[in-house]
C-alpha cells in the first residue's frame, strides 16, 4: 500500500501527464486504462531490490573468482550468504560491495552490474529517486504494478 503523500504524488502526476493516451483516459475517467498505461515500461532504470541467486550466479565468470583477495571473498560471501540469498541492489552498501569485489576490468563486474538493474514501469518511475539512466539507475521507492483501485483512490481523494 502506498502512503497518502504518494497517492497525492500519483494523482498530481496523472493530472499533469501530457501523454495523449493518459489525457484521453483521464478525460473519461477510464481508471482501468490509466492503470494499464502506468504499468507499461518507462525509460527509467532502477536498481533491483531482489536479484535471484540463479541470475547473479550465472553472471559470474568463475575463473575470475580466483583473482579476488580473501577480503573481497569475505565481502562476496557475506553479501550473498554463500550464494544462498538474493542481492538487494537498491541498497547503496550492496552496490558499493559489488563494486569492491570484482575489479573494474572484469567480465563478472560488468555482468553483475547489468543484472542488478531493470527498467521501471511508469508507475514505479513516479516514485524513483535518482538519475534513472542506465549508467546511474534510480532507487524505486514503490515497486510493483498499480491497480485500478489505487488509481481511483488517488484521483477521487487527492
């Protein structure tokens, strides 16, 4: 559930949106269409808050693990709980740790940085903090899809 302040932000965003499809749906209060449009991909990149083990495990070039120091290995093991927990790249400390484990010129680092970001939906982008570019993703403060009820509550009450 999103907060009252976030509902206000969403309502204001919808009302200020200049996308012709959103404008048309708002004019006839087609909340179902507004929800559909806000669940489409945006151009904003965000850090993923839960990268499954299989995804980051497949991103690693295993021969590169031999080149990390014992300290870097401890960071990696603690970050992933020995490859048993998802990675939360939305946390600045996690991103810093990822940057410290593998050297900048390694394929593992490049691959990991690719799997820990994703394209946000329009809805998620409304609540994203940061640049939001592929090179510098934002942090999504709200994740998931918006439903028709949330659109209705925002537009009716805020």
